[in-house]
C-alpha cells in the first residue's frame, strides 16, 4: 500500500514474515489490533462472527465456547472438531500472535497451505470485505478465487454460520450428521505443514423402502495438496446426494475423487497426496460397513452390508480399521520419582520420519559404481610397512 511517498504495510502479528521473505521495504506498519471493530467476537442465532484481528488462539477459544453452548448434539460436535483441528495449526507461540485474517489472506494471496481455510470452506463460512466505503459479503469459496485484495480493500470479519440454518435442518428432521476433519503432515510433532487436509461431512437418514442409509447435503473440502486454493469436491457431493450408501456407490465415488484431487505439476509426492484424499473419504464411510463383500471389477475390500442403525449413526469417534491393544504395568513407587517411565520426546518424530521417508540413513543410500570403501584400524608398531 502506498500513501504519498511512504510505503505502508497492514499487519496484525506479521508472523507471515517467518514463512515468506519480505522482498520489499516498508516505511510504516499499521497494526490492526488497535481497531476495536476488527477485534470483536459476536454470537447470535445466525452464527458466530470473528474479527480478522483476533488471534488464532482466541478464535479457537470462541469456537470452543460455541461447542459448550450449542443447542444440538450435531452442532456441538461440529464446533468441537473445528476447534480440535485449528489447535493443530502452528505452535502455541504462533497461535497467540498470528491472526485469523492474516492466515486467510496468505491463503488467498500467496496460496499458503492453510488448514483454517479448508475448514472454513467446508462449513460454509462467509467473509466480509470493505472496499472504499462499501462492504461486501462473500462465501469463502468466492473469497479464495477472487483476485488478491488491493490497497483499497480490507478483510473485516469471518462468519461461521449456524449449522442448522446452513444445512436446512429443522427440529423435527430425523437425520444424523457425520462430520470429520483430517490432516496428514510429515511430522505429527512440530506442526509441519500438511501434505493434505480434508473436511468431510454428510447428512444420513434411514431409507424407508430398504435396510440402508440415504446420503444428503454432502460437503467435502480438500486443500494443501499442491493447488492454489482448497476446493470443494462438488462432483463427488452431487454423486452421493440421494443415493443409498453401498459398496458400489462408495467405490465409484472413490474413483471419481481420485480424478479430482490432482496436485499441480512440480508438487512433491503427488501420488501420495491424491491417495490421502481417497483414503480419508473411504475411512469416513467405512465404519458403516461390515466385512466380506466383493467390490466391482473383482476387487475385495472387506466391507459390506450396513451395520445396525445404532452402530451406523453413532456420533462418537469413528473407529479405525486398525486393531489396538493396551498393556498395564504396575510400578514400584518406593523410590518415586526414580524409576518412573518417561516418554522419549523425539520418539514420535523419529517414527514419523521413518514412515514418511523423510529420514535418510547411510545404510539406505546405494553405493555408486566403483565405490572405494575405507576401514580404519590401529596397530601396535609405528612407521612399519604392510604387504598384501
């Protein structure tokens, strides 16, 4: 932004400087934290409105409060999972400094792989932009796809809409909501940027003419996989809408999604990123099936007829496909704290590096052609000769 002869930059925490090098010099910085209207959080029947100068940590607290005061079970679940996913963004220090608006502006202007943008896109959030003396409300999808904000425009607030109004759910509607957020990153510790993030949701109800589940109001958003902005998989959403869930339907949706989530040229691990999207979609619906049914084209998938209604529409944590176990060990507290078990702080990082092939060990590197190996050893006599 240029004001006369001075170059001015509008900031809140300016944490983006740690990721994007500042190639231009500025004469002045305008701190938006001191504008009260941009640091307000308002709640009403239509949703929650968060000012762009609110830090990410305060935005998480606001969403958690909505979870505590939500009127419906589905609404509480959505707010809780949004807050849980946002807590995985950056470190605590960054969350306390970076603003919600700054994160979204970086995603829109610099194509930053933002988890927050993907989550807000999926839940139908709205953004309020002021251009001159006029304000304009856009959907998150419109905001991300529009040209970057110029010096005459500024982002004012973000609104997370009331879930029941957004989805058109009435108090007497006999539907259940499935909602899940996912992210895959090189390291679970250290808050690494994701290979892919995803938000999946769908309304499900029992079919009156068959022992099955009907899908409606599906919303699938994927981001950070090597494209400019997160996107909605609208073709997959439309494919699912009104269909009775079956292995064949899920199989066709998985193939359709694999053709949609395709990273741009030059993106690292493109096949892995695409497979993550397919895996998240399959996992999202897999708990609705039992084992041992054959998929089309002769593929076996180990999942088949729908479970009982009580198991199908449970709002608890979606069970994973892997088995788990637990072992209890009684400790001697006589010499406490000596002898207490301590978790190795780098164990998770080391395991994740091995899993995602980030760590490279010498023994894993193939020897080049005509490679000469050296071995060091000691002798008891000095300045002596050796004959081979």
